[in-house]
C-alpha cells in the first residue's frame, strides 16, 4: 500500500501534477492558492474536483476536470505527483493507486499561524520552496458580469455544513427584516436539500432564488453588494469575489483558522464572557444576538466605504 507524503519530505514537484480539490466549496477555494502558486512557478497542473469544475470558467488558464468516477489508476497514471487535501477524500483510494500522493492534513491541522489561505501560501514558500508565493488564487469573473451591480442587495447564507455551525434560523429572519427596514434588498441562499427547513420564507416574503448550479450562484453573489453568513463555503466564495462579507463564527480559534481571506471581511463572535470552551460551544447561538450582528454589519459598511473612498 502506498502512503501519502508529509510536508516535511517535500520540495517543489517536478513533472506533471494533478490537484484533487475538495468536495467542499471553501476548501476548494483556499486550496486553489496552491494551484495558483504552482502554475506561477512554471509547474504543469491539472485540477480535478466537483466545485472546482463547476467554477472552471472563473479560473482562466487552469485546466479543471470533473472527478473521475472510476479507474483512478488510469486517470492519474500520467502524473508524477498528486495533491489532495485529505488522504481519504474526495478520492478515498487515491493513496493506494498512486506512488506519490501529497496530502495537506498537516497544513490544515498543524500548529501554523493564519487562516487557511495564508497557511497554504506559507506552505508553498516553506514546504514547496516556491518563489514569492501569493495569497490570491486567481479567481476572475466572466467579463459579462458587473461587480456589485446591485449595491443594496445583501445575500444571506443561513446554512452550514453541520448543525453546530448554524446560527438560529429565527434570528436570521429577524436580521433580514431589520436590514429590509434599512433599505436593503435581502435574499437568502438556500440549497435544494436545505429548502425544507426554510419552507416558511415565502410567507415571510423573503426571497430565496433557485440557482441552477454553483456557477450561477457565483454570478449572483458577484453582482451583489454584501454578504452575511455562517462559517461556510459560500462565505469564502463571497470573499473571493470581492464582496464585503460578514462571517458568523462560534469560537475565536475557529475563526482565526477558517475566516475568509480576501477583500473586506469581518468576523462576528458571540459574547466572550461565557466561561469554558464547552459552554462557549453550547451557548454561542444564544450569546450571538441580532443586535451584535447588525452592529458588525454597520462596521463592515463603514470599512468598505473607507476602502472605496
């Protein structure tokens, strides 16, 4: 059985490289920092991944394919090195079929400073010995779109990959109602499998548009003025597209690692006076009030105005 290569054994790869991106949107976007820096250093890279393939038109000059359904030995035989964020996902058997798989587990969970995008940029410098690494992953909007065309539109993503990351649904509704009173056009981002939990939105007259795919969602976010959401991949997407973004996190240490990395971004946390990590984790929804989020959003708008002024 082949094993994955740790970062301590690395230097810049030679030959052809395959980069297998995560099934998670946020992980895909931050790991594309590595792809960008490899390409900038003249290395031949091909990306495979589901969100990556959906967003392939946003990464000009990068070859991006869907994940292979089977036949991994054949699919990756022509590559000298294969990168994957975790050894067992999205392709569980990858380390068994290729002799040189590099996994990023130590970068993600190791004792490194900075958010994930910064960690990956530092990995390019310190572990891969790439010259002058950048934090930008190269994401570029199609020319037909107008950045922040709808300046008063606030896209709210009230969902997350796991229950422990989700703020109370009734507080998201209250937040939307209060923002609408301030003149904002508020719309919710709800995936098809999440809509049952939000079937009451129509009665509340809160739009939740349907998007055909991730590309269509990215187009809408790119032309919106603002973004608010839980710790989630859509927050990374909005940040990556230069949309001023407010991310709700349950704990400070989680925010330090997983906060979005690009553009005008602010993080709002629950009250920190709650003792012990256990109680902070248990009570964060109660102590993260609607007023606290609105105050943070007002701060975000002032920051964005200064940046654009």
